[in-house]
């Protein structure tokens, strides 16, 4: 992370998409900030209007972020003509970060909602399913981690959330997105719908299908919720 140039940040303001992302953050969300290696849990969100006529700020939103022993504060400040965002170090395991303030140029809210997850007995964490294992009727974590000697099972996500927390590796790297219904362009038979996940999901724009009804064999357009 780079240290904040407060003057440059205030003069430039923030991109509207980044502002909207920070405004959507809720307690319980999981974030990546500035592409950093840490994956943050949002443990509190406070919105506060500023009524002081001598203060140019109109309001601020502060999100308390936790990762291990590190606690940072993500602050979004609204001015009449712009927004600014900064990341304040409240507690850290790295003494070189102690007391610093960082510029915020990117925030990603990680997707936690998928229809199915895999769990094992005695654990308090769920994983996203490994699609290749699932194709063979097996239940394995998509991250390849977990306990290699454990027996996993597939369950509906709403049966374990919010009691279980999501595996940070799965949340960060699998990036699941919803796939709209795919139909055969020849006979209109519904072929599939569901969730697509993996690091290269953003590059997917089509699927190769073989229709069991009319034997169409080719590539069709795939519409994903980006």
C-alpha cells in the first residue's frame, strides 16, 4: 500500500464506482482493499452526518476492518462536490504501518453467497465446492485446502450461514458469479444455469454445448452477472 498524499486525494476526489462500492459495505462483509494480500472482515459500520457549519465535510462513513491482529478503519468522507477515502491503521502486526494513513484506490466486496458449499464435521468454516470434484459426485474444497483426511459433504449455504464463516482463500480466489439460463439456439431447450467460479471467470463469454434434444454442437453466448 502507498501512503496517502492527502492534498492530491482531496483535489481529485473519488471515482463514482468506488464511492458506490464503499457505500454498499455492510457489517459481515469480506473485503480486499487496494489489491493487498490481506482479506478483511467488516466488523462494524458507522454512518455519521456532520452538522458543524465550519466543517466542509457533509458526512462520513467508517468501516472497521479486521484481519488477524490487524485492525484498520476505512473512511469515506462526503464533501459538497466530491468524496475522499482513506485507510487508517488502528492496530497492526507490522510496526512499519503503525499510525499510518493510506490512500484508497480500489475496494472489492467478495461474494459469499453461493447455492451450495462443502463442510466437514467439527469445523466452523465452509468452502466453495470444487467443480471438477462435484462433476464426479465428490465433495472437496475449491481452494484445495482444508483437512485432507476429513470427509466433506455438500450442503445448502443457507443451512450453515451465518453460523459458519467462509474460507478466505475460496472467497478471494474463486469469485463466483451467477450464470443466466443457457438455451439451445436451434431448438430452445434449456441446457443449464447456476454459478460459475474460478480465477478466469471474467474472461468467460461463451459455452461449448451439445444439445441432447436436437444434437446441436457448438458455442453459445454465456451471460454472467459481472
